[in-house]
C-alpha cells in the first residue's frame, strides 16, 4: 500500500531533529529494523543540515521534506529553494566543503553509506533536491 506525506519548515538548525524524527516515524509503518530507522534518521539529518548550512547563504528559507512508503520501499526527498550547488560532483567528493573550517565535507558520503540510493539535482539560484531510497523489505 502506498502512503506519502509532506512537511515544510524553515532551515533553522533546531528543525533538523524534528525532520529526522518525522521521517523515522513515517518509515515505521514499513516495520523496519532499529538499524534501518537509525540509517534513515542519519541520512535525513545530513540532508537537512546541508540545507541549514548551505542553501540560503546564512539566511532563512523553506525546506521541504517529502516521504513516501510503497511496497517495502521508503523514499525521502529534502528540497530547498536556495542558491543551489554549482558543482554537484565536487560537492559529493569526500572531505570537500564550502561551509568553512568547522564542516567535515562528509554529508553526501554519509547519506550514501546509509541509504540504498542518493540522487542530487540542483540548479544554481533555484535550489537543491536530494532524493534518497531505502529498501525495508
């Protein structure tokens, strides 16, 4: 059976944990293991943190979390309407960061480690969408 939800919030750091918990609660209907829930929470946390740190150049703007559960698959999208990523391939390189010395540059690497697929679509000046999937059964 298919089910989906959408949540919109401001890219404030305090909303990262809220988004993570909402995604995990939504995925719970698929009866995942505790490890799978932890994987989803970690990946969503990284994607939302990217929107908090990078999307709006230090300003505020909307972030959209979309989740879908269908046939044992969990789909999650994190989308912003910010400045976009100029070079996606470079941004996905481990240890590369445009966020300053306090950032590790491992966000996309972590997402890829915990999810079955991670796709990034971005347009400069229009925003970024990170689409991830996780097979539950």
